[in-house]
């Protein structure tokens, strides 16, 4: 189940970020990332296996190439060859939910706008002056919706905007035929999503090639 979910997440991430489609590799998936000074591409492994990690790592020649998989960071570290390092601060969480309608109401003083570009739904929460207070987006993949780039601007935090935005995304995903939501969360994001019923399915360990 986790391997299948990771495949969905990888495909949705690429659609959301408008990168080239993931390329199948013997160890999993590779996504090329253009225009990002911190990352040229990422390998995503559906399972944590020493042989697969070593094969993926050996294929990399460009610094700033990343690798992610369902594993604890400490489990991954002994498998990494020279030039690779665990990105401890970037450890994430693979999460999912069976979507349900909530008909959310915006907090006082805020409104939401929804725009669909291709297969990606963009939601923005605006304050009374029309300035962006929070945003998020999701890639629609049939019965799956992959949530991405959710964030609230610092002056507007702790006002329920994150919960409101996620509920707006969920309702629009349901309207478009999705039944499941999938995302990769940070520690802070996980805390929010769990209050909304999202369940963690795996820790996502990450490492980067520095050369």
C-alpha cells in the first residue's frame, strides 16, 4: 500500500510542480527539477532497500540531486556512499485520507478563491484587503488528489486558515471525482493534517548528493 501511495504522490507532485513526468528506474522514480538552485532532480524509492538505495546513489553524478524513500533517517544513513548525506531537517511524512465533504466557512475577514489550471486546483485565502494570507494546491489524478504547497503567511497564522484551506481543497477534490487525498508533510504540517483526520502511513527520509 505504501509503495502504491508513493507512486501516486510522485506523479501528483510532478503534475503540481509542472516538471517533466517521472521516469521509471530499476529502483523507483526519477523527477527532473528545473530552475531550483537547491535541487536538480530527485529519486523516489517506493521501498527502503539497501541494494536499491546503493544502486540509485551510484547512478547520480550531479550535486544537488536528492533521494527520498519510506524509511527512518537513521536506517538510511549507513547505506549512503561517499558524497551523500542525510537531510535530517527535511524528514517528512507520507499521509492520506478518505475525503469527505465539510462545506467550510471562511474565518471572519477572509475569503477564498479557486482556480483550476489543467489538472491542478489552486486555492488562495485572501484577507480583507485582498492580500494573500494562505495558499495551497492539488493535482487531480482520477480518484486521487495530491495536495501540495500548502502554507499560511506568518501574520495570519493561528487563525484557522490552514484548516479552512485544506477543507476547501477536499471539497473541490470530491466535486472532481476524487475519493482519496495524498500528501507529503513536514512536521508542522503533520500536526495540522492529523487534526483534520489525515493518517500517517510512512516516514519519508531524505538525503542529498553534495559530491
